[in-house]
């Protein structure tokens, strides 16, 4: 047997370091200890190395990202053969290399039949650790089989994969559910649901779906519309597979219940039942907190997903115990392996090692003032920005690598009103001024150190709503949309900070009346957000117990009143609006039912806090009274009409339901056609084409009709556009008036937007030919003449072999007079309407009938 302690007995002497866990971080630490001749033992609870990689699906290609980060392995640094070898390749190749460096020391397991190369790692398999006792220099590591290992220091590299998250719905323990996929080829002719759109979930879905010989039907569920936690290549491969029909991506969809042979899911518009034979849950994991805390290690917060507190040298609050790898909150393989190297070097020399990403971060901070160190800026950002309060220094390093850090002098513009942009900014030093009045730049609102701005673009994808300048010397960090969403998804503190600030600003925008952040702070402190499934009521008619008010954060609400078993539709409440205040102010039972028109989120504000604000701000109470009076008049009008002609009200309710089914609940602007007035001249299509290089953005004849009201195939300009989900060149943006448009110059024709749109309003078309000049028409008869529409000519003369680009309605942005389709309609049949104007539309329909 090998001499494990360099001169001592196999298990009786004290090791310099015991490394628990043989994933990438643990292997790197063990490899470096072996190369340095340091007394060590690598403990792995399973019967194989690196359980996480071992459980990757067969043939998985393991990436070595970030590509520009140096790996401390496979070479020489300062005369020391460094780290463990690793380069991207298949799961099998990587495990094969690592196995060659390990010598098994458990006498119950045969020695490996290969020759150890370069160095040997003293490895004990089937060594599950159940407890750690003692202090630095004298730790006792207790194993499940009863043995005890003595060590001066301990490195925890156990990761988090042993504690996978479970579905939070009935049936979460169903035997169809598995947290991993071993070999895709073991599964064929199955209906498979994958929950989770991180790298693991995407790779599982692709492995099961893209081989036609397997015959699987695969659906992958995404709670949102982004792939913030996935590598760009994986996200692109997944969306391409969806477009090509290999699998289905279900956006804004989450599990509701698991039953035999099927899963019930919540979608934007209600519940759907998906048949399934297997459910793979790749929804993350949590640190084994109880086990870690039993060693005396503290965590950054009480949140279940928080990580241990660590020093820059990876030492925990328990002196002598270090944490590296995914358990440190820094999960990429190259990062994990560099950590293993760094800790061993620190133990060997007593001096901290400059991290491998230091040169990269120096470039990130090089334009900031004062010629400060990387550590200085990391600590400044972490301690001064509320958004980063829950991050460790290690997590900050990873985040900054994907960010832009900048300094601005007083008066410098950070971004301008109406510019496209979906990134998020945070202020580390100084303050900025928001120009709230485009006609008077001198009217500004300050945003100070520690806060964020740009969250509206992050959430909605709209253009910048205001010009923001530096009010003084200011230092900011700009997070890309993907980095910001990843941060929000992985840090509870960051998610809470963004939510709090967005709620505060939404309240200030809604209530107005000269309110300040201090005025609404009690409401923000007591407010909670709630996700509401489509069709679920938030307020129920006649309820006397509910005394809260609500703001629609995103989505929309439909207001209904029931009498004698009948339901009357009263109106729609779009995002950004208040409801529920009538019963709170009057102290009366709820007068109507308010339910989610589509999957939505509301901000719930305790009624008592709302009434206290009204008492302090009489002008706000007056505004609330005006809103209430307007709603009462509208409701009374419908009720009066119902008593006169029930048929018309029933027709109106049916019309509302129809429009919801056609996506109006998430629309901001839609084209509708009254077929009683339409004469079929197609002027709307022709005018659209003439305004857009011969390519019409609408199809008048297709689409559905209800009671003479026709919804043609034309963009709804959704509040949260599906088409913007994954546009690689970021060619889709919101305009200043809310229009969703596609930049033809930057569109690459990938077709992602077309596949995401549930309403079929995007087409892929070759670029139309240029219209010939007047002289060319006059001399040679080329093209349409003066005054003749170019619609037919351009359509007939387009080159089908040219690269196609995405085409959709842009609401004729920038064209004087507004949408050409409406202006060209000779009878007024074509109208554009926002969903909150349903009542006006109903009244208009009634007037036409009369």
C-alpha cells in the first residue's frame, strides 16, 4: 500500500489536508497537494470519482469556459507543476484522465490496474463523511463506516448536486420524476418533460429529442422567456431545435400537478395537461446547510439558497476549514479548479495567491479613477450597492467579468431617452439625475449611491424612458440583461433589491401627486408580490374580509360582476394600474370580481397602510376619488344597459372573452376590423406594403371573427413580447410609443422571433428590390409609375434566393399620420385599440348597430 502520510501509518497519522469531494475543485486541490508532496487524503462518498460529472449524460461535451480565463493546470507555474489537467472534451475522456492519477487506498477495493502517471492522489472511495469535529490543526473527520480521519485542515469541495431542488406542486414525489439523465439512448418512444432551462436541462432535452431514431416527444418548461443561466450556445441550439420541430419550448409555463402519465402546467392563459412518461427536473440544488453548519460554519444569510461566508482565501468562519467549488457559489469548472490550486498554495506557503482572473478584472476596472486595485473596487461595489449585498467576493468576481464598469463626470449622459437598451445600472459612488420632463432638462429627480436604474428596460424591453446624467462624479456598473437576470435568479438579496426598487418607482409613477420615496416607504415595506395564474381571482365579489389594494405589476386583470348565475364583463385593468381601492376607501364589500386575464403578477398593499398615506396626502385621496368615480360611472353604464337589453351585454361579454383568447390580454395595441363596414378592398394591406418596401405586415383575411369583429394576423405589440425572448443580435426593440419593431439592418434571419410568437404575426421574407427611378420607368417601363402602388411590383419581383429577414408590424413608427392601414380604410372598418379600451369599442359597436 502507498505511504499516505509521507512517513506515517496509513490512517493513524494526521494528514496535512483532508479534501472532501472529488469533483473538479477537489481533484484540482488533491492533484496540487500530490505534486507538492503534501500529506493528503481525498475522500469521495461514492464508488467513483467526480459524481457530478459522472452523472452527466453519456457522451456529454464538457466545456472549458470562460475561454479567456487561464487554467492553473497541465503546465508549470513558478517551478511547481500546477493543478490537475483539464480541457474541454467528453465526459468519458475527462474522467479517464482523472482516474489515471488516483491510487485507491481503501483495502476493500482493489488497486487500479493502470500505471499512475506523473503523480498519485491518495484517494478513498465509499468514504461518506457524516461529521467533522475539532479545531484547526486537529480535526477529526468521521466516516459513515465508522472510521475516523485526522487532519490539520479540511477542504470542502462537496458541491450542491447532492441536494437537488424538488418540484413545488402536488405529486412532486411521483416515480416518473428523476433529477438526472444518464444515457439518452436508454429512452425511446417516450413523452418526456424537462423542467429547467439551465445548461443541464437544455442538454438533457437536446439529447433526448434531436436523435429521430429515439422517437421521443420532448417538452421543456421555462418559467420565463430568457435563458439567463445557460451558455449562449446551449440556448441557441435549444431554440433552433424548437424551430425545427425536434422539441417544444413552453414559455412562461410552470408545473401545477404531477399525475399518472401526465403533468398539469400553468400557462399564461390557464392550465394545460401534457402527457408524459418521464419528468426530468433540472431546477438547481441547495447547499447541505445543516451538515455544513454542524462544523461551525456560518452562511451569508438565512435564505435556503445562501452560501457559506468565505475569506478571499476561501477560508470559512471555522478556522482551518476551506470551501471551494460550487459550494462557494462559483460553479464553472475552470473557476473551481483554480480555487483548488489556490487553496493548496496558500496552505503550503502561507501567502495568498493572486486569482487567475485578476488580469481580466484589471481590464474591467482600468477606466475607473484613482488607479485602485481590483480588491478595492470589488469591495466598493459589494458593500456600497444594495443589489450586491448578499454576494461573496468570489461571486462578485464572476459577476464583474460579465459587466462594464465606468466613471462619468458631472453632466455627462449615461443614456438618453428613447435609446434602446435592456441593461441594468448600479451606482457605487456618486449620484445621477433623471430628466423627468423631456421639454425641460432642468427638472430632474436624483438617484443616489447604492441604488439602481434602467430596471424598466430590463423588465419590459422598452426603450429608455428618460435621459440620465451624472449629477456629480459617479462610478457605475452596467450589467447586461443576461447577467442581471442570472444575478436576480441566483441571489435572493439581489432579487429583493430589484423588486423593492421597482415597486417603489411603480408606486411613485402611479400615485404621482408630488410624492417622494419617503412617502411611499411604509407601503413598500409592507408590500408583497404575488404571481396569479390566468383565470384565478384576486378579488371576489361580495368579499368582506379582503381589505388590501393591488397594483398590476405585469399582465392584466379582467373585472366581472355576477348576477343570478350570469357574468357581466366590466373592463380590463392593464399593467401599471391600481385596483381594489374602492372597497378599502368606502369600507364596503367588494363590488366585483377581479381575475387574471393572463398569467400576471400583482403587488399587494395592506389597506391600512394605503389609508394612512391617503390621510397624510389629501391630494392623493382626491385623485383616488376621481378614479373611483370614473369606474363607478362606467360600471353603472354597463349595468343600465344590461337591464335594458341583456342580449347586447351578453354579446359584449362574449366579445371580451373572444378578445382575451386572441391575446388581447397581453397586447398593448392591436388591429381589429369591423366586418360590417369592411368592403374587402384590401387597401389596408396595400397601404401597409407601400409604407414598408412592398412587404405587408398584416394579412386581412386570415384570423378569427366574433360577432362581426375580426382579428387579422397583425402584431399585438405584447406587454412582454414573446418575439424578444432570444434575438441573438438584439434586433428587436420597443419604440418610444410602445411599438415592438425589428431592425432590418441588424436582423440576421435566424427565425427565433417567428418561432416564439404564439400569434403567427412574423414572417421571414427576402429583402424586396429597390423601386426603379422615375427615369428608368419613363424610358424603359421599369417598375410602377408615379402614383402607382409599388405593392404588387415589389412582391412579384422579389428574389426568393436572397437571405430572409423577419418582418412584422411596427405601428408605422416614424410615419406621419400613424398606422397606414387605418388611414387607408375608406369605411373606418380598420381600427387600432388598446385592451383597456374594450368598453369604448363595445359602445362603438352598439352605435353602429343602432
